DNA sequence: CTCTCATGTCAAGTACGCTTTACTTTTAAC
DNA sequence: GTTAAAAGTAAAGCGTACTTGACATGAGAG
C-alpha cells in the first residue's frame, strides 16, 4: 500500500512529529507507514483523510490488493 | 465504525458467505465486521470498495473517530 | 567541529484483524 | 413441527498495527 503522506507533509512543512500529533499516534507509527513497514488501520486512514481534507483514496493507493 | 455491508449485500441478494468469497476472507470475518465486532483492515476496506464499486467513505462511516 | 532537529530503525510489549473449528439461534419452506 | 440454509457467537492461534524507549545517521546553524 503506497501513500502520499510524505508529500502532503512537505506541502505543509510538517515534520513526522507534527503529523503524528495531528493523527494522535506516535512518530514511529507515521514513519513506519510512510516507509511502507505496515498499513494504517481503517480508523487511522479516516483520520488522515480528515486532517488533509482528502478522500482516503486520494492519500492511500491499494495498487490492486 | 458503522458500515453498509448488510444493505449492500441485501441489494444484491448475497449471503455473508457470498461476500466473504468476493472479499477473500472468512464468513466469520464478514459477520464480525457487519455486527461491529471490529473494523476491517485498510486493504480489506479497499477490496470491499472495489467489489461494490463505491468509495470507502460510501461504505464505511467513521462517525468522528 | 559541535549542537540540534528530523528521520530512520530496532526491540519488546499490547491489542486487534483474521483464521479454523464448532456450536447455537434465527428464518423461511414445506 | 421438521428441515435446511443463513446468521450469530466463541475459543485458540497467528500475524500485524501501534506503543514506549532507545540509539544511529544526515543536514543545517552556530
């Protein structure tokens, strides 16, 4: 599962820590998701969508799973 | 996390088993998600969206998590 | 060069997503 | 009221999402 978190962060000049606080998760969780170590839970994906004002599909790419 | 799986199934006259096969998970998993025991993973939510031809947000409702 | 901040990564622990097997309850047909 | 399919539920087990704490690297500022 690919995602655009790093780009969306960069557009806003946010650190991983900033995003972690916005999503209410740890910095390591943001890092792990950005670097593809694991997929976020559905509730966390919804939170990210809310934070960035986008649809889940506009942030995460299931690349035919 | 609420969802419209039961309704979408009913519209198609699908059993939980039918949906389970379409999603490639067990019938118990479909049942547990429908009855709110737990949320699907993000990849499974994407699969459901593909199966029903809808956006994730049109199937699952995060009710302000 | 040193200090700091952002990022990456590892380890151990907790909780949840999903499995299989199996049993009970509901629904509908006859 | 018996039968059968559909739905609900439970327990044990495995993998993963996420945590805290810690340490290593790279880049920019002084």
